[in-house]
């Protein structure tokens, strides 16, 4: 470039160079120069109602595509509101760029209006935090941000932008588009893996993490089929293998199938690909012993620092899931695997566990039948989104994920994620059906983003389960302090009216018979919709009630 540009214009030009098509923001005067540069840019800007929602929308797009989601927020309270999305990106290994407007450079260090030390605030949850003080360095540092966010174990990068830097001009060339490096397994490692499989009697596979692709998921499915391997997905990573695949045997989430857990504990070989097997999928770090598992562990991860970090592997393979899946897709067993019958049994256990038909809960709204109806009427590639709460069990256990990039759920357990994630997904792929499952407490964390869905004409469907409480906390309360209800009860609005006042479609569902017609009307409306489903408070999980939990706790005390 031979002509000067403002820092804001240089920044927007770098985003275009690196392939950014969309971004999310809550506007602030601290980055007006960026907003002005975006006025004539090819990037679609989604204006959001709260910075946490904006950053979760960006994180959701990063999770679906493997490319960094991008959000812009203002300094101080804007940045701290966005922190929830940064934490999700950190624990979920999602590439994310958070740009934060900052105070002018000559005011730094004076505790100026809304000033924060972003390195101190985000240093423990971001892969990198940087402040750009010179507009001539914008191409260099933004390029590095894209590389850091996508390399090794992906994650969030926070970039602070002093407002006077954004209006200062500089003459500088644009950077080259970033490229992701794939780390491949070696021939000797593949030979060793095949040897371990030939000697195993009870192998299992666990898939997790990020840096997958639709092609990689299919290649790994072909490998699993060739070796008749039972495959489990890590917590909220069920989209990595189709629930219809004959080798798929369940997911390692909350309230996991006990028969599945027993099978993994008794395995003699565990192939862990892409994931870290952190607290939830490891069932409180008890599924595999730390640091030395009793099962032979083959751990495949894109970040070398994760190999041996918690679990000492019998074989560590430093490779991305995409490169590893491509490499193993060509392997074939030398003889018929000895565990074929066991894989079939594991599959049958999963089918029984995930069948909603036998499930009966208190009250006139039977969620087992609701899930069965959703399975019958929704497309296989429907994107399901949820935040945190017991309500999510209905999705994770009973919806058969059959398509890659069809699941948006925070492994960090962040409440309020589902609605922003649904907005992010629908902005990315408007042709895909998007369903958000939410609890009443969960929904109200970012319920204002329903206005964003209405503003951009995004016909997402919100299935809102209302039991007038913070259900998960109440469940634990009854386990540990039976009968002593404290700070978990809620008085909720009419969510049907909430949807309508915002300009969306609302339905009130009180019984099983009402759900199907209400869903059909919501889908036909062409508007963002809320199905306000009134759930009996006793129906705290698919298999237990508050009363039964309380009785068990009192009997044990």
C-alpha cells in the first residue's frame, strides 16, 4: 500500500484479507473508527444486545467452522460482559478473536474512564492478549492473532485497541492470509497403533476436542467401521460421529450410561482422539487413573503440551484430528477383530439408553414423547443449541446427532449460551434449521438476544422448559441439604408474550398433545419463536424426581 490509512481501516482490511465474512458487536465510542471502516466493507455486522451474547455468537461460528469467530466490544464493562464468551472459547478449544476498544494511549495507567488492564483480566483464559499501539503494526499483530487462535489447541485471543491508535494514519502493506498448519502422525506411529490394535481384546475410542472437519469425521468413521471399534464421543461433542453409525455407542456427558462407563473402565486400550478427557467426560477424573491409566492409552492431540499433561499415554501422537483421521482411514485389520460382538453389544446398550419411548416423568408434558416427535419431524442436520442445566439432558441423551456441525453446547457449562449460539448459527447458515433448548433460568441469562434474532429475521425455534427454578442447583440442594430450599426458586414471565412483544412467534405448551401442533405453527410462522413449555417441577431428570432425591438423601443422613 502506498497511501496512508487509519488504524481502523487497516484493521478492517486485515479482517477481509483473513477471510472474515461476519462479525458480532455491541457498539462503543472507543472503536468508532472501526465501525466507520465497516460501513463500506464486505463484512456482515450483527448488532447485539449484550457483549456476552455477541461473543458467544462469534464463538458458536468458530465452533461450527474451525475459523476464528470475531466480536467487537467496548472497554471496561463491555469487555467484562464479554468474558463469559472468552471462557467458553478457552475451555471448548474454539478459535475466537475478541477486539476490545481501549482508552487513548496518553490516558493509559491513570485509571481513565472504563480503563482495564486486559492482560491481567483475560490472561488466564485467553491464549494471547495484546494491545496494538501503532497502526503500522496492525497487519503484523492481527495476523499473529489469527495464527495463535487456530494453532495447536485453538482458543481465544484478546486484542486491545486504543481509540486514538484507530484514528491515526499509517502506510503499511496488508499481511498475507493466515494458514493453519496440520501436524501429521508418522509412519512408525501408525504402525505402532495398528500393532496395539492387533493385540487388544477390549479396545474403545473416545472422540473430542476441536480441529475436526466433516471430511475428517467421515474418514474416522470409516476407520472405526473397518476395525469394528466401539466409539464414544466426549461431553457435548456428539456431532463428531453419527448416532446411526453401527460403531457409535454413546457420549461421555453428565448422567452417562453406567454400562458405557463400565465398558471403558474394563477396556485394555483407549484411543483418545482430539480431546483432553477433562472433568465431565472423565466423570470427575475417575474414569482413567491420573497420571498412569490402567488401560493402555493412545492419546492423539494437536497440541503437544496436552500429551502427558494429565494422563501418561502408552503412545502419544502429536497430530491434528484432521490429519490423524486421514492417515488411519487407510488402515485395515489383518484379521477379523476379536471384539466385534462386544461392539455390537455396546451399540445395543446405547440404543436402549437413548430411546425416549419408555421415559415417563411427572406431569402432563411428557418430554420423552416430545423428543420422539422432534426425531420424527426435524431434518437430520438440524443444529441443536443449548446452555447449561438439567434440561440439556433431553437433547444430549435423546436427540440422535447425525450430522457434523450440528451441535452447539458449552463444555464449560456456561448458562445462557443456547440462544446466542442459535443466532450465530442461523446467521452463518440461514438454510439450516436451528433449535435452541433452554431452561427458564438459562434463557434469562441472554434472553435479550431474542431481539437480535427478530432484528435479522432469523427463524430459530426456542424450546423453553419452565419449571420455575434453577433446577440443577435445586437437585444438588436436595442431595446435600434435603428439604431446605434456598435461593433456587424463580417467578417467570409469560414467555409466549415475551416472544410476541419482541416481534416473534409465541406458544404456550402445557401438555404432550399441545407440543406437536405448537411446533408446527412455530415453524410455519417464519419468525423467531418460543415454545413456552411448562414442566412439572418434580421432573428434575429423565429418571428421577425431586421427591425421590430428597428421600434418598434423608435416608442416608
